[in-house]
C-alpha cells in the first residue's frame, strides 16, 4: 500500500511515518509537508534514506501540488494543520487558510483522484469545555478558540465528502499528545525545557484546568486501526485513561528535575480557556479493540529524560529559531509580568 502523509515532518506526523514504516514493512509513504516553523526534517533523520519513504515539500492549499503528490496513492492521512491555540488567539488567518481551505483541498482532490481511504486527524478541542461526564462522537461541537473552530470546520469539510459523495473518509479526535520531538512552545516541552534551564514555568490562571494526555505512539496505533479497519463516514475519539490538573503536571516535572516550586509562575489566563476535555472512547474500544498502553506518569518520566538527554535538538529551537523567539517574546515574556 502507498500512503500519503500530510504534515509528516511535524510532531505527530513524523512519529506516524516512523511507526508505519516499521509496522508495515511492505508499504511506502509519500511524506508531504510545507516545513513551516514547526516542521523539522531532523525528526525524520532515521528514515530519510529509506527507499520506502519519499519526502515532498508542498502546501496542502495548492491544488496542483496536492494532485501531483496523490498519484498512485491508496490512502491519505491528514496531519497538516496549524495547531497552537495561543498563536490562533494572536492571529487566526493561517489557521483558517491551512486547517479549513487546506483540508478541503486535500480531501476533495483525494476523492477526485480515486484514493480509496482518507483519514483526517482532528482534536477533542472541537467539543469545547466539558465540566462533567464524557463527550461521545455525536456530541455537539462547541469550540472555544479560533484554532478549535478551524478544526471543527475542517471536520465538517471531511464528513461532507462522505455525506454528499459517499467518499470513504473518516475523522479521529484525540486528546493532548506527548512524546519526543514536540515543538517547545507546547505545554510539556516548554515546561520541561524551562525547568532544565531554571526558567519560570508560565502556568495559566490557578493551574486547575484538567487535561487528558496520550502518548504519541498510542495515538499512532489508534490511527493505524482506524485507517485500515475503521468504518467509512465515522468519527472515532482517542484518549488517555487518566486526567491530570495542569498544576499537578508542572509540580511533577519540577520534582523529577529537582527544581523548586518557586519556578511556578501563575500568569493571566488566556481568553476562552477550556477547563476540561473528556472524550468518550466507547466506540473505538468496541469496534476496533483499541485502548492506550502507556501510563502517563511513566511516559512523562521518559519524556523528561529524553529532553534532558537531547538538548542539542531543542536548544537551537529556543535560542536560534526566529519564529520561536518572536512568539515567546510576544506571548510568554509579556504574561510573566502579570
């Protein structure tokens, strides 16, 4: 089988590329990525020379580039997206263009090209904040940020291909991923690397917001099952099995690195900050037999040690990457004064 992976140089996408090449030894991957600030070919150095992996630099908003990449492809999995909530609060235009227009371009071109299966990777943030209970796949969408709104729109773009044309498209909605090679503007790598550097950990509000964490390889296993065995036209939630308050995660990191809790810096909460996400995983367990295998506390220890041992990967991003330095200066440094 030949698979087109969009956004395959990003955090989750690069893990999926390596996972699939290892798991499915007879398959080939076309890796299609624009290489924006969060795309990093260094994430793929161990597979770049594989004869079963071809990298194409391209933009999912470009019909011509997409159609060329789709030649001979049997299935598509779409990771390509702008994903950081805080950036969407500063300027949502890239999120609308990439997440909405880009998703429409790739799924429409896949249908017209006769690609047999299409999987769109989305987020549980489309459901909005959930104070009690769980959110099944049919729960009304109630996004609270421009990022989540753009992903909800992209989900609809994909599902209409099934509803209107009968095209075998599917959607997954997953909780917060964690693992190696995650861009250090995100919660866990930012807090871990800041703690390693003895810098403040900027915790929103009182740190009581609740999140559900899933290891990126558990997510890859779920995506594998959905892509191969999921029912066309269906949406599948995927999540970890334990909820953590943000402040407890921050304290766990500080304790593991033997850093003082005085590094916790409570900053002004962001607008529309969802308090809790809680996707219901009944469908994916019942239909595909999937559940996560890696406990978060053990996985977090492994992640902390990975960032400790791989300073050569993250340090240049934080000190030399203009996109990160500009964003950090505008966003976090300003909020540390509050």
